């Protein structure tokens, strides 16, 4: 652990350098950024993003972000483009080329091929006096003074700047398109993020058992019902309406309080006016109610009708928590 201070200092130095570079991006913004966003918005095609080396990796991330926020995008490797993949670009597509120097051999070969068509070209580069910048319709300046790499060689600060510029593009497009959380859920139906936006209480409750007892149900049968249904809870019903709830905790408190439980019924140990959640509510709302109330189960209802149980474990299994 003798080197811990040195290691932490190196990490802090990296954070400082990269955060400074990101902060400087705002001063590099010009109307070209706004015009580039407007161009993409008005385009009837897709956004084709290309790069070489680490810039290509950044390009794939920006493509993923755009696709998930309502802007169709495709990655095209600059090296592959000049060997057959140029057909990826269709008539109405907008092309973004990412290159720190703006003058790599692949970029110099690719750009003239793009310019033969009518596609708009957006340059994301750290060199506004480069071949790429001079050929582009719009320039997104990602200049950085120095890489975080002590040798000023490994792309670090520069790729961070590219990522942030890509995020700025995506968020601007998202806002201007009026892209909502419901739209986001459509693009992320299988992920935890999407589930937080579309999974409803009914989707969970209908797959659980539906433990219930009556007001006069004896305690032994209450314990059996809770144990068999394995949700740690049972609704107490009177004429099919919820009047109370009994949980594992109520059972433990009962055993501590009474020496003889043979004459006890559900009415004697239940909690009245239990917390409920409507089946049409989002599952994440059920989670928030559980957290606020310090409980791990909720009774799901349709109006006043008991429909089942939502357990904290259900939400964990679904990736909501």
C-alpha cells in the first residue's frame, strides 16, 4: 500500500485533465453545432458515423446512444468503407466522421468518396484546419490541449471529448424531437431501464399467488395460507373487500404477545387499512411506496377489488431495483 497516494494522485490528475477538457468544449461551440443538429432533424435518412482506431469505438457508442433516443444511426468503419462498405450510405443519410487529427490516410480516402454524393458531412475533429474539417459542411470542434496519457499518445482526453460531443448531439436531438420516457421504453423493452418505464403492477401481481383469509379465519389457517402462498403476507377480506393484512411480522409479534393462540382469529392480529397499489400503476411506483413505507409487500387492487400481491423480491427479479 506504499504506492496508494501516488496511485490516487494519478487518478485525480486524470480526472482533472479530462474534466478541464470537457469544460473547454463549451467555448468551442459554434453555430455549426446548431446547424448540424438541424440538418439531422430535417434529414429523411439515417446518421452514418465513421471513424478509425479509438475514434471508431467512440463512434459505435454514439450510434448506440442515438438509436436508443430516437435518431436512427449506423456505424461504418472508415477502413472498411473504402473496401466495400461505402454502400452503407444511402441518398438521404447524414455522415459524421470522427477523427482527432482529421488527416489520417483512411479519412483522406473516405471523405472524397462521400463528397461525390449529396450527403451532408459533419466533421468531429480536434483540428479545425485539417483535411476533414475543410471538406465538411459542419465542424464539431473537440480540440484538447493534451491527452491524459503522460506520453501524450494514448487517446484518452480526446476520446472523452468526442463522447461528450456525441452526447450533446443526442440530447439536443432527443429534446427537439420531443422524445419521451414512453418512447424510451419502446426502444428498451428488455432492459431494466425500459421496465421501469413500462412494467405495471398488474404484470407482476397476475403471476403471483393470491393469499387471502377471512376475518374469522383461525390463526393456524392464517399461518398455513401465508406459508403455502410464499409471499409473506395474506389479505384479510370481508365480503371480498380488503379490511386488513397479516404479514410474517404480524405472526412473530403475535407469538411474542400471546401464550395461547388457539382462540385467535385474523381479526385479532391483522393490520387495518393496509397499504395498497392500483394494478395500473407502474411497478417502479410500487417500489417507491414500499421504500417510503418501509415494507416489502403491497396488496394490488383494481378499484376496491383485491387482485394479488407485489413483493419486493418480484421487483428485484425484474431488475427494477
